[in-house]
């Protein structure tokens, strides 16, 4: 049966991304100047799935304002509030009225990958699977659900094990037929009080359901921490187009892949790509290094920055050391005061102001 529906998670508190997430749903944090969740929606839409349920926190107006009814992506979005963050299997239960017992793609909205999800849909159908999981080799499997694989078969799955039985993580991309509904209702809460999706997968294995898998051959990132956001941004910037719709004077150097949006001005500055600069920015007497993403309306004066994300209307002024590996929230400002600094890394929330000596 052709998959017609997808469920995408966009809830949770994003505690590991504070202070940014005190103000923002983490799924709205920009990567290459697009909200993180937009990538998930686009991946699903490009696979031909038109009905998408978004699992949200009880307050989801910011998501609805950003994405509307989904028409701009050629899909129909339904927002489904989850009463509390009670686990990924609980989110499936929450979405049952939308799913109506059909097979579906389950996509965790903070997962970013290269190449889309069509190959996984193909494998799910070709194998006539009850459950198809997408795996990726990782250096820290203790952070994830981990499969035990024998003779190309998954024989068990354990959530965040102290002693992993493989170096694979179960990524946040799952494909199910109707058997998953029985599984999520059969399992019990874990010691942390959540209905774990890994337990639902283990239930399917123990009840002789056909659980198959694909391995991601490109890159994949679970963007749960600031360093993960920066790395996902870096990966996505590798595909940025070299396009100069804004203005740069003859004293400036734009080298490599630089996307300079309309209304933005670069004067007496060096920009080394890959870099993405949003609309109506001002870059003066500054250096922008590789893997930097600058939101709309930002200002960088007499400063240096690389491998960083600036959200809309952020500013860096007269800072005479290089800022790197940083995330600045909307309208955040970093400026210099007197003194000699060493080096700095920042994760600062919206409308914050920092003075550097």
C-alpha cells in the first residue's frame, strides 16, 4: 500500500539548546536561513507524501505562523498538540486520529540528512516490511537507540545503552505499516516515564514482525545540541549556490560559494565561502569565514566571524578578535568595550547584549 501520510515531531522543550529555546521552538532555528523543520517537510513532500501531521507542544502558534496549512510546500499540514513530552511512541498514539490506521512515515523534525527519504520508502515497499528503520554509524551510540544486528537482521534494539551492541544509531526516520499501532499500545513507560519508540520496535521484533533497515550512506545529523546545529549548518552549506543578488564594492573579496541575498551590502570586507547571507544585511570592514550563515537584517562591523549562525537582526560591532562556533539569537548584539580579549564562543538568546573587553 502506498504511503500517503507522514507524522513529523516538532515538540519538546529543547533544553540542550537553551537559551535559544527559551524563546523559540527549536524546530524554527534556522539552518542556512531556513527553519530546521522545513527540511523535514520538504524531504517528505519530495517523496510524494501530501498529508503531514505535525506533533507539537500545546502552544504551536509559532509553527502555524511559519508554515501555515502547507500549501507553499504542496502538502496539507495538520497540527496535533501532544499534552506533554511523554515519548515518541506516545506521539504516535497522539497522532492516531490523523493517521486513521494507515501506514506512514514517522520523521523526527530535528533530523537533517542528505539525499532525502525516497530510497527508504522504496526499501520499505520492496521488502514488504512491517517496520523499516534507517541506521547510521556513529561514534557515540550511547546517545541513541542501538540495534543488534546478526546476519543482516535486527534481532534487538535498546534505547541509550551503557554498552552498545553495535556502532549504529537508529535515526529519526521510521516507516511503518498498521502493526505499529498494536505495538505502541502494548508497551509500558520506561524508567524515565516515557513510551519509548525503541520499545515499540522491540515489541515488533519479539512478535515476529518483519523489521528491516537501510543504512544512510551520506551524512545525517540529530541536531539536539549547539555543536550539532553548527555541524548540520556546515553540511548544508556545502551545497549553497554561488549567487550575488546584493551589492559588494570593489574593495571586497567574495571567494568560494557565497550566497548574497538582495538588499545586502558588503563593503571593504572578505567573505570566504561557503557562506549564506540573508536579505538587508550590512557587512563593513569585516571578515566572514567559511560555514557561516547570516540571517536577514544583520549587521557586522569591524569584526571577524566564522563557523557560526546569526539569526535575524543580530549584530556584531567592533569586536577585534575572531568569533567562531557561535549561535546568536534574534536581535542579539555583541560589541566591544575596552580591554584585550583572547577568543570567544557564544550561544546567546534573542535580544541579548554582550560587551567584550
